C-alpha cells in the first residue's frame, strides 16, 4: 500500500504536469489557435496520449514476456526498450492528431512534456522498485531459513533410524551424508557455518509438543523472526515476539539458557 502515494504523484505529474508543460509551450507558439488552447484541453491531451502510450507499451511488454517464457530466451529487455520507444511515438502521434498545426510544431510542443513524464515514471518506478525488491529478497531469506528446518528434521530422523540415537551436534548430520552442509547455513545469518541452535532430544519426533529442538539464531540484519522446530516434528516461523513466548516456556528453560549463551558469543554479520 505504500506505493499508492507514488502512483498518485505519477498520475498528477502525468495529467497536470504534462498538461501545464503543453500549455506553456502553446502560449509561445506563433499559431493563434495554439495560443488560445486552454489548460483543461492540454490536460486532456496529456491524459489521452498517456493512456494510449501505456496501453501499447503494456501490450508490447506482455508479448515479449510471453515469448521469453515460451522460447526460454531473454527477450524482456528488448521488449522493454521497444515498449518505451513505442510509447513515446504513440504519445506524440495522439497529441499531433488532436491539435492543429504541422508535424514540426507538434514535435516542438510535445517533446518536453513527453520526456518529463517519462523521466517522472523512471524516477518513481525506481523509488518503488528498489524497496520492493529488498523486501522480496528479505522474505526469500526467511523462506529459505524456514525450509531448511524440514531438511534438518528429515536428516535427524534418518540419523536416528541408522544409529538408534540422535546426534550431539548438527554437523554430524552432514558428516553422515544425511544432509548437505549448505542446508545447515541460515539465509538470515549466512556468515555462520551453522545457523541453527540444536539440543539433542532423546528420541526423534517423540517429545512434548512445546519442547524446542532446533531454533535459528537471531539476526540483527534480518530481525523478522525465527524458525522453530519442536520435539513433535512440527515447524513454525514465528515473529520475534511470538518466538520469545515459546522460548520463555518453562519446558524450554534449559534450551533458552544455552541459546542465549551461544548467541552472546556469535560474531556479528559483516
């Protein structure tokens, strides 16, 4: 929802700003008809040219995205450039067809508002894209951290079936080829060789439901939550406040004390 103000700013710049630039250029024209054009009419022209331009650009980009998926080639960048060029040309043609005057005069009047709206779109698009991309990448880190718990749980079960007991450390799972070492790395703490705290249970998936077995270490850089694995084999991604409720449960008193000691000595993220 935070993108809505940016969308509103773009619409205002596109219609009102584009119309004002058209009106400013028309007032300097040698044509008496152009000098008489109103700001409302200029805003209408800006709106119509933008609608046709964005429609054509969206359709063009959609076609190239579809072709990229079908052929497996990277045509999106080509489609994006073509969509921008087509949008500029169509915006100018709509403007030219909607007003009196020659082609050269239309170009002189239209070039400034078209370029200004295009730059506004690029600037606001960048303002929306980079925070959104950062958010998506952060969510992906949480997802990978949580997904690794399923691999760790399965590896613990496999180790127990083979040896009849649970490992003392998670590194023993990788040594026994029950899990790859990279699955022990937490995406929210990639600088740690093992990103999870583990206390050996007596049996696999046969502990009280609230007893914690594996917990991802807290990350100062990505403080969105913790991945939790309980003694009955259930996984849970919890926000920090909720995770603290589980950690503060009496049944996890020793587990939490050990976790706090280890986290106090962990190296900070680079």
